[in-house]
C-alpha cells in the first residue's frame, strides 16, 4: 500500500511540472515541489539527500534516471529525470543515476550530500568495498572525482524507501515524453 501511495505521490508531483519547472541547457527537467515525508528519513542537518534510481530498456539500450532531492527541511525538494542512449547493461544504469545526482548537487553547490540507492552493489563499489566492474569504470571514476572536495555518503536503501525515485525514472513510460522535457 505504501508503495502505491508513493507512486501516486510521484505521479502527482510530476504532473506539477507543467506549471512549475525549468529545463537546463542539457535537457534536464527540474521541478521544485513540496510533498509529504512518507517513509524517507530526512538527511542530517545541512545535508542534501538524493534518492537515485534508473530504468533500463534492454531492447533500445536506453536508460531513464530519476533523482529526487531534499534538504533537511521537509518542504525542500526537487525531482528530475534524464534519458541516455546506448547503455549496455542494467548495472551501468545505477552508476549513471548516482553520477547524475552528484552532478546536480555539484551544480547547485551543495557541499554535504547523502546519496541513497536501492542497488547494494553500486553502493559497495562507491564506498570502496568491492572492485569496480570494468563496464562502469569510467562512470565510477567520474563519481569519485566529484566527491574529492566535498562530503558525500553513499547508502543502500530498500526499494520501498527509494520508490519515489523509481517512479520518477519510470516517467517516460507513463506519457511523460521521451527526452525528459
């Protein structure tokens, strides 16, 4: 039931994009929203929390990443999705989602970030617990480069907690358009 409520919540705030959104030069749609806390835990004081997820379409090798961000105040949120072409595997989608979230944080000058993902393996790779698979080395290097000068914590969460980001990543399948705009 909570998962359905979160999907409906994601659907509701994505509908708001028609009235209150902006598109950056690279086609990322960013919407400023206010939604209920749900099952997420607020980040620590002065941190931004990013929930990242991705949807991979094996047939077309395309990926949509979904990012939901919030600060340590309940009404401080953004959500966006972005598409990529020619992605060869599902694991790479999770790495791309984390990189896009970090780039969002970097552009917005957030210096302390908690990133949550429902992919245990990518969290373990980014925390240096296991070796980086060759197919995502370049993306992981990008992520680690971005984390050199600011505080970033990578955390695993269950899908139920990451579900709003999951729903945002699914947006293009619900008639939201093919390019994230």
